């Protein structure tokens, strides 16, 4: 039987942030969400998060996860002290305890599986993950023999010069036999540079203690500061891009683009430089995106082209062309074959098939019928100072340049709005509507010299 405990009570002093460290985001998910996700497939009987610093905030961020237990560590006196807090919660539990550091977010699920398998087959009291690093600065060093038996872990700050040259580091991921760990936890002391209770000290008290060295040292990157956060983001982004390239997405300048875990791509998608995909976005087959786009929580059907534009919480159907310099905001819905051009903003509006809004417009809270042609500079005046109102434009209508449609207003089908009009009343099907002063010409106005 397996229990998992994630250490997430620390403050993360070295981040110099108001946000608890484990809530820092990485490619759209927090560190602690990533750590919890890395062990989900092991189907643990118990899943416990040890919280302390800003505990309520950390708990609230994870409220949606079923069956997650929280144990409070107050004050935070080290990783060993954190695990001591489990003694009441795990009383009588006789299985393995997998301990994960809340700030080691790149672990692959397969690596944890391997750790557990080796731990079970060897019968060790503890098995920990290690890596050999070119620059092991900051990590605990693992003293081990050629058979993989560990005799001690010494924290970087407690190491001698010579011990610091040892490249084998502790990843902060351990599989313990819980009853044996529980027996030695009360024996920990604060005899170290930080005056804390170190979980790592239990390893010297447990026998046999074994280690499993990971092949890809990137997996066990721990995050203590913003530099390491950025390095982990780079590793994740590289993993995501490689994954999608293997699925048939082309990036002309991969490292200039960022993806989120929730982004999905069809086949033959071409992504030009400087494109960023966030949240849950789906990009259909054959889309051409970029250069210079931000696409967040949006769905693009096949064959859409987007150039230098920002799309958020929007949906774009087959064959639409968006940009350059367009903004689709929450609730923008473009049906097939629409064209939204430069300096056009669309919010909470539906554009039926074949609508063209090519230049300098604001379409907010509007419903446009099929093939409406929106003249340059057309504005839906949707806000009366208190409330938002809708604009409805029937199929085949055409607004002239610089039209202001004051909502609530309904234009019928095949309406023509004269350029420069401000309309405040509904217009029936097939009509021409003017809403502007007639041109007046006064001849001889300027006396000739
Ligand atoms: C720890 C290990 C070190 C290892 C490194 C790997 C110890 C003593 N050292 O060092 O050997 O190489 O991780 O990344 O364990 N936490 C609590 N309560 C506390 C203190 C910390 O829950 O009282 C949590 C933190 O929130 C964090 C994790 O434990 O998620 C690790 O703590 P941190 O202070 O970052 O340990 P390191 O110095 O990185
Ligand atoms: Ca750490």
C-alpha cells in the first residue's frame, strides 16, 4: 500500500516573492500541481500535502483535487520536522511512503514508477532518487558505494570543501518503508548549519538505504530561486515543443515560442516565430499561426490564419483569417470564412459565416449575420455608462466607413448604413440609413485676395 506526501510548507525565501513557492506557475500549472500530477498514476491510497507558509492559500488553490489531505506544519522547522507531522495521520499505516519535494516539478511519472519498483524488489528501508550534476551547488550530497548503498546525505552548507566536489546529489524524492521511518523520525536533531530537522538525516539511520540515479538530470531540477524557475520553464517548453513537433507541428523558430500543457495542435500546423499558446487552446489542422501571436483558451478550427494578433477565450471556425493586429476578446465567435483585419477588436460577439471586418473597428456585444461587411471604423457603442447593450446586424448588411451603431439597436438584413452615420434607431430589411448632417457648401466663403 502506498501513501504519498508532498512537502509544501516552506516559505521559499530565496524566491523573494509574496506567492508561496509551490504556487509559482510553470507552463500554466503551479509547481505543486505538477508534483501531484507526477504521482497520480501510481494511484496512492493516501495523498497528503504538508502545508505551512500561507497554508490557506495553498489549500484553496488545490480545493478541486479529490481525496487530497492536508497536514499543517507550524512553524516550519525543516523537512524532517515536516515529515514528523505525518506521525499522527499515518499511525498504523504499514506501507511505503513516497516523499516528494513540492519544488521539484519536472519529474516524469515513469521515474517514480521505477523508484517504487526498485524499492519494492530490493527490500530497502529507503530508496532515494539521485543525479550526477556538473554543478551540484546547493543540493545535498549523497555518500554512496558502488552497489548503490547510501550511508549519508550531507547538505551543501554542511559539506567540507572535499565533500562539495561530490557530484552525486539528493533529488529530494524518497520512497520509505513507513514503519521503519516512523521509528527513527523522533531521533532527528538540529545539529546542522540551519538548525533545522533534516529529513535527509534519517537516511543514515536506515539500513539498507539505496539510491536510484536518474538518467536525465533535468528531471530532478529543484526550484529555490527565480533563475531555477526560468531554467525549469525552459526545460518544460523544450519538452512540449518536441512533443508537438513529433505530432506534425512545424515551428520555424521553436525557442521563440511558448506552449502550455493544455495546448493541442492538429496536423500540418505551421507556427511562425514569437507565438505563445496559453491555457487550454486547440489549433486545428493546417492552421498558420504567426509571427507574433498570443492565443489563450481559444479554439481554432482547421485552416485558420492568424498574424500578429491576440486571441483570448474565443473560437474561430474553419478558414478564417485574423490580423494582422486584431484582438479577439472573451466570447468572440467567428464562424467559417470570416475575415477580421487590422486594428479590429471583437468581444462577446458572434460573426456568422463570411463576415468581413477588415479595418479599425470595435464589435462588442454584437450578432452579425452571414456576409455582413463592416466598413472601416465601424463602432458598436455598447455601453451607456451603466449597462452593456447588444447590436444585431442582419445578413448581407453593409456599414459605411465611420458608422457608430448605438446599442441596443437592430439592423435588418441587407441594410446599408451610409458612411459617417450615428444610428440610434432600428433599421428594417433592405433599407438605406443615414444618420449624419447633410453636407453644406457655402461658396465664396473665403474672400479671394
Ligand atoms: C532539500 C534537501 C536536499 C536536496 C534538495 C533537492 C533537506 C534537508 N535537503 O534541500 O538534500 O538536495 O531538497 O531539491 O531536505 N519544506 C517544508 N517544511 C519545512 C522546510 C521545507 O515543507 O520546514 C518543503 C519546502 O516547501 C520544499 C521542500 O520541503 O518544497 C524542500 O525544502 P527546501 O528548503 O527547498 O530544501 P532544499 O534546501 O532545497
Ligand atoms: Ca529546494
